């Protein structure tokens, strides 16, 4: 973008904001978006979808933690078996 095009764009914006139609359109868009935002909060289907998604996320997080705990317990058990074999003088490391 050249400097001249940028200056022309700034002049256009100054003229645009001075028109009453622009203010009416902006106010209408603001009212519309506020109404849209307020109506989406009251929608029971959206609330159900949001709660089901959060419960799914919680369940997945819980399942992931349980899997990590099981893996950690298995590693700990293997380490204990290895230590027991080494302490008994059993040099073979068949796991």
C-alpha cells in the first residue's frame, strides 16, 4: 500500500464516520450482536451441549490420569521385581 492510498483511506474513514447512516448501522449491529449473545446464553440446547462437552473433557482427563497411574504402577512393580532379582543374586534380567 502506498502512502497516497493510505492517506486516501484515512480520509474516506473520516468521511464515513461523519455520515448518520454509518452511526445507525453501527448501532443496529451492536444491538444485533448483544441480542445474539444474550439469546445464546438462554438456549437450553446450547447449555446441554456445553455441559456434555465439559463432562466429556473431564472424563477424558480422568481416564488419562488413570492410565498414567497404571503405567507408573507397572513401572514401579517392574523395578521392584528387578531389585528383588538382583538382591537374590539372580543376574538374568528377564522381564
